[in-house]
């Protein structure tokens, strides 16, 4: 404990005057690059103008501020999962929830609006942003969800960095819900999902004219969907059952659609097929018991079995993922405990999702030219007993404070004679 406290004091004293600095030298770190270079011991990382400029030993600092990592782990800033951070503040208050679109009353007048882009509602001042960020989370993929009155196509989401910027980066992704969860959005039959998807492709490709009374898309919707159903943008499909995954793989290959799987509780059953298709998978590594009839084959070894088959594995939560984004580290650590190699688990929090969402050239690893989105940890980042000691985004030291830490500090301070709700003066 004294060594940990000393390290913390050292880091914060060095950073107290450089909160806005972009030139930085982190010395003597255990650098987990999340790249082909693997883990580098006793290594320095030099940051210039917000980008990683050099990685090696004994690097000259020049005018850069220096932090001695004392051998502690340094990783890329972590992926927070597929969440509603910044588009959902209080889930029980509809005025603060912008993640889903509902138009129409049912399947008969279903509104398919793939042009809906949830990132346009992102609030960088959300309380959830610093709560996730102090735990080492640097970015997330915003999800366009589905709900009754909507369709099996939720809309588009985008990657947002938790650095206070407002706009999403990189290409958008289209979110689709299939299987049992999607049946209520497709006339209460999963068989109808393939019928509807094929009709949408017919509309995009001009086989159903826009003026047809059977058309489901607006002009803007046809333009938006053409990007995804033409083999371009990533289509993220929430799906669980092995049989449904197999049909999706066949359908996407025949139609030229670039998919990723979200959930895939039974993905291990068809891991070889997923690997052959080159499809990344975002799993809940804590799913062990059947939540419904689509996930009867759920197992804690899902991530390990998928990886062993050659699948690129990342992670996602499905229970309050936005307010508890920090728990994604627990998912990765749990996957390691059940057979996933440690390096593959770290990649699942960094380079795998960055590549899947088209931003691998910018972030997701510690490599020259990448954004300097970095986290210095007290110990193994996949062990929840350890903490993020400092987060840097574009080389800028992020204040390690959130609404939760402020409440903690208020109610742990010495009694000043006033009720705890009153701040000290």
C-alpha cells in the first residue's frame, strides 16, 4: 500500500501542472501495445502533438513533461462497449433517453428508418462520461436500439471519444435486431425477418419502386441503407441462437453485407463458420445461464472457444451497459479466467473493436502515429482490484474526477457541523 500511495502521489504531482499538455514522455512502463509487438518491458512512450511519436528505451524527453511509470502497466484507452453513454442519462426518464426510435403502432405500419443516426443526440457533458473515463474507458460505440413501434433496423450509431468532443468519429454502423428479440418487430415470427430484409434490399436496388404502396423506406432511408446493403458499412446484428447465426452468415454472404455479431450467446456452436466468414463478435463474457430460449447454450467459455476457432472477439454488456461501462474490464477478466488468452482479452478491449468499427488506423493500440489515448494502471488492468491511475486522451491528462468521486469525497470529509449535503467552505 505505501508503494501504491507513493506512485499515485508521484503521478498526480507531476501532472498537476500539465493538465493541458500534449507533449509527454512516460518512462519505464510495461507497455501493452495491443498490437503485433505485444508487451514491452521497461519501455518509454513519447507523445508529441497528441500522437505517439516514439516507443523505446531511454528516449530523450526534450521539452515534454515526464512521468515515471515505475514499471506499471500502460495500455491504450479501453473500449467501453456498445452503449448509450451520452444519449441516455436516466433510463427511467424518457426525456433523457434518445437511443431508440419508435414510429407507428405495429408491424402493419412499421416504419423502417435506417437514416436515424443516434450520434446526433450525443451529449459530451453527460455525467456518465467522466464516470466511465476515470475507469480507463476512452471511447464507446453508440447503439441505435429498437423498441415496440420501431423496426428490426434500429438505425445508425457511431464511435464517440470521451474527451469532451461532440461529434462521432469514423464510419457509422447500422444496428439490426434478429432472432427472438427481433420477432416482436417483424410480425411475431423470426421467419418474417428474412422476408423483410430481402424486401429492403429489393428497395435499395430498385426492384421495388419508391412509389410502391409496399415500400418501407423513405428516400433518405434508401440512400442510408444502400451504404450497408451494398457491402460497405458495418452492420451490427444483435443475435443469440446458433441456428439464427448460421442463417445470418449465409444471408450476409449471399447479399454482400458486412456484419458483426452482438451477443452471440451460442456463437461457440458455430465458431468455425463465424471464423471462416471473418466476422467479429461482441460477447457478454458473463453470460452463463439461459436468459431466454435463444441462449440455451450460453457458457462462460464462449469467448475462449470463439477465439480458439480463429474469431476476433470483443466484449459488450446488456445490463445497464451505459451506467456501468467500467464493468467491461470484468467481462474481459472473466473470459481470461475461462480460457481466453490474456493478450486476446486486452485486444478485445482495444484493437479488435477499433478495427471492427473502422478506426484502427487512429486508435486501439500503442503504435507510432496513433492517438495518444493511454491509461496507466496500478496493476493488471483485467483485475478489478486495480485502478486507472491516470488517463490521457490525445496526450492530455484527464481529471480523474467524476460525480461519484465528488460524492464520495463529500461524505467522507470530517464533520464541519453541517449536514453532509452541505459542501465544506
